[in-house]
C-alpha cells in the first residue's frame, strides 16, 4: 500500500476502506509517512469529507494507535462526560463527583484550555497539590476505592491524534467535523468506558458558532459511538453568555464547590440546569434510574444534600490536593493580588454578554494561554456580577477582574465591554438545550 | 502575510491576489514555507481550482523566481513550439530547423522524457558529442549566428517550478490543469520569445487522455499567454497511435533526418502533417507569411528542398555534435546490438495501435526511464512496420525492436501486442487536429 494512492483516492472523493485508513494512521504515527504527504491527505479529507464509516474507522485506528485503559477488572458501569469547550463551563468539576456519589463509575480523562475556552485539568491544578498525572496503577486503584478519577491524557493514549492534530493545526485543517469528531472520540474510546454523555456547545463562545455545524458534529459523534458499541447521548447546548458567574481556573473551582454545597446563586441557573441534565443522563446509562428525567431529579437532590461535595473532597484527597479548599475555598481561590471592578457605561437591561469576549478577556488577565509557552495564573479570571436580563445602572459593577501585576487589564476591559450589550428591553429567554441526539 | 491564511483562503475556494500568490511562490522557493504547508496549499488549489487570473499570476510568479533569458539584443521575432508530450513525437527536431531555415528565430528550451513519452533533450543527446547544456553566452551567440538553438532548462530558470513540481509529484497534485499550465508556461515565458505555438496532445498516449481536459488545458494556456502579452496558438491534437514510425531516442533522430531530407514514407503522414501545420503557425507569428495556411505550404516546400536539413546540420555542428550523422544516420542510430522482429499473431487490418503501450514497450527496451536513476540506452526503441489501416498477415512483422542484452524484451513484446488490435474492417480515418485555440 502506498500513501500516494490514498491521497489520490481521497482527492477524487472516493471512500477509503479499513486497511487504507489504518495504514495512514499507523504509518504516519510511526513516522513512515512524511508530513508533506500527510498534510496533502488531510486537506483532501477536509475538502472531500469522510463518510460515517470512514470517520468511525479513523477514530478506531487513532484509538488503537496507543494503549487503552482496561477497566474491565472493576465491576460496574463506567460513564464519562465530555464537552467541546466553552467559557465558564466547569460542569465536569461538579457532575463527576455528583454522579460518582450516586454509585456510577466515572473514569474522566480531560484536557487543557484551548484558545478562549477553559480546560478541566487547568482548573483542577489550581487546587494546591492536586495531581492530574496519575499513573495507570494509581488511576485504577482510585477508581476501585472511590469510583471516580479526574486525570489528563497521557502520551500513550491515542498518540496518532496528537501527531495528526499538530499537523492539522498548522495546515488549516482543524475545523472539519469528521476530523474533530475522530480526534475527540479516539481519546474517549481509549478510556474503556461503557457510555458517553457528550455536550456539544454552539454559539459565539463555542468552537462551533453555527448551530447546524454543532448538530452535524453531534450526529457524527453519536454515530461513531454507536458503531463502537458505546451507549451515547449528545446534547447540543447554548454557549452565548458564559455558563456560570466564574471564568478562570481557581474561580471556577470555587464556584463548583459552592454549587456542590447546594447553593443556587443568581447567574448559575444555566450551569446548574446543565449539570442536572447531563448528570441525569449519566445516571440513566449507569443503570441507577429508569430515565434521564428521573436522573435529573436525583442529581438535583444529591447536589442539595452535599453528598457530591463529600465525593469531591475524596477526589481532592486521593489526588494529592489540599482538602482545606473544601472548607474555605475563598482563601485558596480569591488570592489574585489585584481585584478591580468593571463598571457599566450604560443603563438598562443586559441583553448580551459575548462568551468569547469574556473568554478572551480572562485569557488576557492570565487565565488562558496565548501560545504554547504561556504560563497560567490560577488566580486570574472574571466574576460576573450581572448576567443576561439583569438591570444595570450607569457606573454599577458588571464584573470583577482578578489578576496579577503585568496582566493586560486595559485590553481585557476593552474586549470585555465590547462584548456586553445593555438595552431598553429585557431579552427574551433562550433555551439552554437545543437538541438531544442519541 | 502568513501561509496559514492562504491555505485557509484557498481551502474555502476564495481567489488569491497577486501579493498572496507571489508570497507563496517566493517564500516556498526560498525555503521559508515548510513542505507540509505547501502541500496542503497545493491540494486545496488542486481541488478548489484556480481561476484564470490566479493561474496567470502563479505562472508569472514562478517565471519571476529565476533568471529570464534576454533575447532583446537579437533583432527579429522569436517563436518557440512546445508539446505536452507524446509517443514518437519528434516534431521539434524537424520543425525547429525548418522554421529557422525560413529566417524566424527559434530559441528552443526542451525537456526530457517523462513516463512513457519521449523528450527532445534525450533524443538530441543520442547524437555523439551533442551538448544541450550550453551556457547562456553560448546560447545567445548561437542564436545570433544561426538563428536557432536547442537546449535544456537550466536550474536558474523558474526554480520555483522545479520545487513545486517535486512536491506535487509525491502528493498526488500533478494532474491539475491550472498547475500543469503554470508549470509549462513559467519556463516558456522565461525564454523571452515573442510567440508560442503549443501542441496539446490528447488520447491514450497523452497525459490528457480525455479531449475535454486537453481542450481545457489548451484554453488555460492560451489565456495565460494572452495575459502575458505573448502571441499564441494552441493545437489540440490526436495521440492515439504513435506519430511516426520511430519510437526511441536515436531512431527518432534518424527519422527526423529522413524527413528533413524530404522523404515521405508510409507511416509518417501524421508526423509530417503536424510538422507542416505547427511550422506554418510559427512562420505566421514570425511575420514570414500572411496566414498559417500559407506558412504550412512554405514549410512543406522548405522540407522538400533540404534547406531544413542544412540548418539541422548547423545546429549539430554548433552544439558539438558529430556532423557525420547527417550523411549516414543509420550508422549512428541503428546500432542496437539486438534487433528482433515482432510478428502479428493475427490477420486483417490494423485497427488500433495504443501509443501508451508502444511507449511503455520502448521504455522496457531501454528508451525511457523507469525511475530517476535509470540510464537511457540511446539505441533502444521500436520501428513500426505497420500503422493504422495497414493490412497484415499472420506471422508478418508489425515492428522491429532494438535493444541491448539485459533489456526486458519479453515483457515489452507482451505490452506492445496488448496494445495492437487487428480487425476485419479498415478503421475510419480520424482527424489529427481536433481544435485550434487562439
């Protein structure tokens, strides 16, 4: 088999078979296909597309390129949750302990922040001492003991994805739905879980700005999971304003702890709704309830009971974090040297808060990475004082900015305010969940 | 300007402007764009296409990437001819001296054989001592003295084309009409001639098998020339059976000398027709006749007069070749150690001779290159004894194979015979010239 012939075939829009896709993935991962041929192949695949079978085969081949976690020794149904990335989307921090508290196994492998969006690993690492790089033995042992673990992807998991993504990143072939789906799921399928609950974000703060693209991605991901015999549900959800009030790594952990304590503050309604719905599906797949609606009610109940917080504390302890964060989160997560209020130049009702602008502003304050060498400031971020529909007076604070000397406050404020709209009328409420795809 | 943005733009099918195309060509030639980005760009250009303006800009930028010959010091109109490559297409060897004998300047830069097709340089180099690698000074001096020179492309001419072609060759992006047109014409425009007569071959022996592709290529090339203010005519011509009787480097020079001597043997009718027509256009552009038809008659007259042979002898002498080849070509070009007849297993009328099969058979005998390291045998090749429409008896010779020990005769014979069809009825005559595009 020659890569030339595969490039030719894909260029002509012909579908590739299992042997051909496996040849590309394996040979490229082993370094036997030069980058210039792989990039021509990826561009052809980008433009001509991959059908459902090809996308599934690509996902499988990328998954098989590395080690897979074997959780079969641990009795019970394993369920994971994944989001395509949003702003202020710290739901994993809350839903994983809640679902685990209900007795469903949650082996969660997360990623880091990308562009203007946050990443679960970065958030967890703002807890002093918290280790996301558990060894496989530590991971399995923790799963057995407390039924949940939250770690990062190791280099042994789907190495093909890492190599292919790096090439896509510099050759304008990232935003292809089949390639995105294969990249996400090649890692998720390597986790060895039985069911997946996927949250595909859409809107100005998401990578998929257009709903139709998000729905298509959701369909493709659902299809891959079904072809791999995994139970799956994909929710297409709104990412126009940030989910909760907190944006920034430490601030989001603080907010997660508050919510796990059962608090329901103004501004966190969408965060809580999505937590309950996603968790409800996880409980359903885990066999703990008869349907997702019952699951949602159960998650809500457990959230208010504080049982999730207890489970979160177990995770923190088990992964080397300081358990004192549970009792006094403000002490740990509100320690940015500078806190400055951003006030409204307008009077009226908040009619729009652009999540992407807020994400970029938080990044400029130090909460995200501008490039691969950027160092995160775990204390940096934004706390929103106003959310969509809130009344605001001229000069009244809309948000608090947390940062350290050297951060670009002025630029952040400008970007932030450019994303806020204040009008005369209260905006119409929008649905949080656009579509549920199974 | 970033190559990433250009890849993105072309991926989305958007046209690129002059600065963008020049940036790609110049930065890639200088080694400032890595191959993996260039190949992604070329694949996007391949699939999305380039419009007329983009193709012309690409050609110009590739042309400008190196030195251009300056023939402005030599008074007179300079006209060149180029063919996209066929089997037994030694017309350049004949038409260049004929046109030069009529007083039109012919600065001809040719290429080598590619795949199953022959190349003018390889043919000329079968003349003992003949140098195709003249220095620029030698080239100009010869143009002044005898009005014609036949040389190879130097590394200084259109280096961008060489680099881009090498990458296209391994990334399945060769057969794109705009990229082919830009590649051919970037070199031709660097020659500094005033007019071009182009012969685009189509049929089983051509790179463009389909007539519609050949016509499209012809239109694109004509458009580029016009945008570059060069006079141009493009003939789309039939390449189903080999043009003359000879296929192979030395054998084709022998046949060219015979034709320049005024001979018109059975089997060379198409060769001679095309020579006269192409030469007629060259004379027209050179201002020697009122139209191409008059030019055709003039070429025919000069061909029969032997004046072209005299000019060919001048070329041979001037470029270091042994002038004795003119007097006794058989002595020089019929010296393959083995000559074997291939006989017909059938009786009837020859209804098809597949030029590609004949080209591949000649290659297997040593007349072409299987890979970059292959060494040509200048004496190897095929002389056809039968052509389309000829009667043949069972056991009667169809061709003579010329080769050296070690050549793959058996395989060559098999390939050759697989391309020959003998039927009951004489085939209908087909037009040689499909279309004339200006």
